[in-house]
């Protein structure tokens, strides 16, 4: 899951503050969280794009609430809207599923050819 830049900055600030308050180094966090030190170092440096399991484990280890830093991105909202729209035109049968998929693929082809002009 992707994070918004605002949530990422909030998380990094809280992460660094929690580590500092405990007097924990990256290696101590890694040991306590059961995660390789290089992964903790990468995350603590902000070198991540997604809200993955290592990040969640680090938050839990430091007593931070992981859900606080996650919010649905616009891209995820748009994907859900598109998926829901595609589902809404499907009649629930296997045959119609093939028709809907075929239709969506044809739309993709049209868009692809339309951008070459």
C-alpha cells in the first residue's frame, strides 16, 4: 500500500522521536523487531514507498499505532471506483465476465492507439 507524502513525513518524525526517546539505535530496533538491520536503516532513512509488513512491525515494536499513518491514496480510490464500475456492468455469469473483460481490453487498445497520433 502506498503512503501519502504527508503521512510518510509524520511517520518518519514519530519513528525517529520514538527511537531517540528510548535511546535505541537502528540495530536495537532491528533486533527487537526481528527485522534485518539494513531494512530498518532503509526505512528509518525514508527509503520506502509502501506501507509494508516491516514498517508495521517497526511501528508495533516502538509502540506506535501503524494505522495512524495509513490513508487511502487517490490512486487506490480511483482503482476501487474503476473496479466497482466494471463489476456493475457484469451480470454475474462466467460468459458475461468474458464479455466484460474483452470489452475492457478493447477499450485499452483504443486508448493505446489513440495516444500514438
